[in-house]
C-alpha cells in the first residue's frame, strides 16, 4: 500500500519561509508527476506547483517567484520551498503523486493527508 506523508507546515509571520516535504513509501515501482495543492477554508483545492519526473516545473501565478518545487527521485520525495509568505497563502497543503506499483505502469493518483500552513502576524 502506498502512502504519502507531508511535513513542514506551521504558523509563521508574513515574509517568513517554510519548507514542506512529502515522502512516498510502500509498494512503488515508478513515480511520474508530483505536485503540491492547497485548499483554504470554503474554497476549492487548487494547484500550487507541479514537477515532472524529469524536473520540468509548473507554478500557479500567485506563487511564481516565491515558491520552488523540487524532488529527489532516489528518496521518492518532493519538496516545496515557500518564501515571502503572505496571509493569503494560508491553507492546508496537500501532496499529490502519480504512482505505478508494478512494471505495468498503471499510474494512480495518490494524496497525502495535508499539512496546515498559517501565515499571520
């Protein structure tokens, strides 16, 4: 069974930084795209950043220049470095990964449990 476990959230002041991590474990043959999404209270879950297996990245306009996504394929881990945080970045951040458990390469979307990021003075 595959699990995604996030860490690194917390309560910070505006302008601060946080580094989120998400490690995939279990029966993993291959991981394709990995990404971070966020959901604020009363709002839909939106894409924050995405990274392909080869390292091609995509960002939401609202975080470009402030957030950086990266991954370590040897550790099945994806990171999100968040800088210059704003109150509007407050949300639950979810990790997502497309994972194949066998050589048949049937990729399935998996989600982590989420980690809270709160930006407040």
